[in-house]
C-alpha cells in the first residue's frame, strides 16, 4: 500500500513542490524531481536474516534504483555514506551526512524522574539507558556482560528499553541470573513520556 500510495497519492500531492524529501530510504517509481532521499542504513544487506524474503526482494530492487535516481542523498553517519557509495556506486558528492536530531517535543511531557525510578525499581544510583530492539546485532548480550562484570559493584544500572527482536529470548535467559538482575533492568517498550 505504501508503494502504491507513493506513486499515486504522493505524486499528485507534490505536483507544485519545488523539492520532495523521501525519508524512508526508497523513492516511489513515479516521482517528482528534484528529490532528497534519506537512507538511514543498509541493514537489510548486512543482516538479511532480520527481514522477510519479500521485504528483502523489495529493498534489493528498490533501494539501489532509488539511490541512483535521487538528486541528493542524506545519511546519518560517515559509515552509512561509505556503504551507500560502495554498495550502490553513487557519486560521494551526492551523499551528505546529516546527523539524526532529537525532537524537542520529547522534553515537553516527561514522566518525572522520581516516578520512573520508583516504577522501574531503578534505585538512586546512576543509570545507563539503552533504547534498542533486542536483535542480535544490537549488542544487548555484550552490554549485559559489561553491566554485570564492571558496573554492578559501582551501583550503575543498565536499563534496556525497546521492542522484542530475534534475540529477545536469549536476552531474557541471561537476565534470569540473580546477579545480573541486580545490574540490569529490562523495561521493554515504554510510552513517549517515559522515554
């Protein structure tokens, strides 16, 4: 549906636009020029096991075509720029690094710190928050080991926040150890205010 709406509804809506920005890594087949394309990463190439065969086939076909057709490409890091240039043969001059920003609305309606510490049993000490889906390449296992071996005796708690991924059962098994439970809190998905 997104693909169809991009080539129909969006095409009609951008008739008078001087420039169209596509933030999802692909351009619709029918589009207005000039275009800015944001590519956040090429995870589907590095970690294909986290994508359905249909999604991978779509991205394999659409992303290289989109990168070559875009007037300008924005990426969040030099690493992503290098992968886009190397994997898609794009002129580096057409790829600009624009680091991700933080939406200032995140500070408007926040759950008070004391309430979060009480609800998630975080205590009074320092915390390290890691917001990421529990996929293997996100490194949860590594951070849990660091928290267990190096931070727990300092009173630092690791807070794992984010959705369920392919390594979730492995992460939960590791967290079941009593000593690890002292160093790590797994809160899963949280509201915008809590985040």
